[in-house]
C-alpha cells in the first residue's frame, strides 16, 4: 500500500553492511532455515511490523490481524500438535530498522517465516536479508509492484496478501468512466507518498486511454490540516470526479472541506480510505457521493467469520490492515500445514496456494508474480453507511 524504495536505499545499505557478518553466519551456506526451527512443541514465526513511528497505526493493526489468525489455529490444536509462537519485532516505521528487526528474527530467533512489515519501503528493505537466508516473507499491505518483482524477475521468497496499485487505480478509472459516466477528472495527490503518486499516474493513464480528460492535478502533504486553497482551485475545473488516492486521516478532512466549499462532484479513492474513522472525520453527509475500492465488503457472508472473531478479540471493527494481516497469517498456516517448516517447502506452498479461504474472501497465488489473484470491491458511502456498489471478479 504504500511507499516505494527511493527513500531508503542509503539507510538499508548501511544497515545491511553493518549486519553482513551476522547474517551470513546465520545462513548456514545454502541451506538457510531449510530444516525448520521449532522450540519444543512450538513453530516460531516472526512478526516484523511498524509498532512505533509515523505508520504505527498500519503496522499495529496488521499485527493484530496476524495474531488473531495464529491464536485461532493454536486454539484448534496447532499444526500436527505443535503450537505457533510469534516473536514480535518493531520495524519502527524505518527501512533500516526493518532490516535490523528481520536480521534479529532470522539470526537470533530462528524464525521459519516473516510476516510484515506493512509498508512497501520497509518490506523491500528487509527483502535481501530474507532472500539471503532463504526465509519466506508475506507482506500484508505493500501494494507497490516492486515488492515481489524486480527488473522483471519474481523474488523467490517474497509474497503479498494484497492486490497491487495498478489493479486498484485501473479499477477506479474504469469505474469513473463506465459507472459514473465521468468525462473530466481532477487528481488531488499526497506528494509525500509514493503510494498516492503511483496511483494517480496509473489512474490518469487509464482514464485518458478510455476517453476521459484529467483537467487538473493538485498536491498536498501528509499531516496537512487545511486543504481549502487547493480545493478552491479544483472547484474551478468543474470536474465530474476528483480522485484522492490517500489515507483516511487526510481523506476525511479533504472530503469535509470540499463539501463545505460547495463541491458536489464524486470523490474517489483507494484502499487507504478503508477505515471507519473516515466517517468521524468527514461527517456522514459529506461522504455522500464518495466511492473507493478495497479488498472486501463487510456485508459479504464469506467475511463474517473473520469480522466477528476480530470484534470479539479486540472489541472494535477491523480495518483493512487488520484484515490483510489476518490473510497473511492464514496463508502461512496453510503453507506449513501442507509440508512442515522446511523453508523451501513453505516457499513452494505459498506459491501454489489455490482457492484458500482467508479473511477477505478466497485467494489464489500467481506463481509468476507472487501477487494474489483476488477480487476487488467498490464501496459507496451514503449517510455514513457503506454499501457494495460493485464487485470485480479476480483475474487469472
């Protein structure tokens, strides 16, 4: 979901250099963790999420989803009598810390697999560490294509449980043109977020390829509070739709202020909108005529089990990060159940997941890209209530 690798190359190189000796000592030649690691009757896995720092809310929710999936399998007897133990590390919302945490989890704690981090930059930072040690990684929420494919080559040990940015940007461009009959669009992007900029670029390409016109592009920064100057300018474009691929904190304020200025155009977004707090921030009325795509609709029967379990465990509604963390846990459980804790077998079993029921629905892994083949939904909000506008079947 979230950031690209441009901002962390130096930090991750420094961290990797400092830790190189420890890493290769722990590799055991070509075998990595090929024998699997257990402690007594436990299977040890690593949770490497951003528990502090500027994206801690994403990492903490994804970690909660993962812990729920593991609790469920353990309460059901574990895997062939062995319970799964989660060793948690804090990536601290920094690429270099993601490398440090992954190194400790692999070298010291001998984990058989890693779940996390939440955001793209931190996943890419830890990828080389995991690959060198042949430890599979499942990234719950990192939607940038570079996470699993580099220079046209799939990364053997890196997977994800979310769809990628191009898929959701194309879906929303198509939705704007075909469902809303929009011909003119405006982009309002978070210039501090590669997630937002990537989605905006792809939306523009698809929207214009389908015959629409992007009349204006404006930008804001994460944590901004006052958006009215840019929105006043946007208002002059008289666009049919405004595409705001950003996170719910800013989205809620943008939508609220747009409506206060009298902007009635449809406002569109992506999975960064997917949190119930957006209603609290924007207000129920302001969110009328807004639409965003995401991974599941809470009204679908197949996701009720996860939602109810999460609410019982944490006394709150899950957001999309929690759901994707849960999905990643279910994927790893399935892979270990099939062949045990040998790292190469875990990798191969994740790669061949087919029609697996997870929290957000059913999932199949594309072995060529390590991206899940899964459906995508478009949600409409009216009077503060979310409803399913359309569901796009998975491709492949």
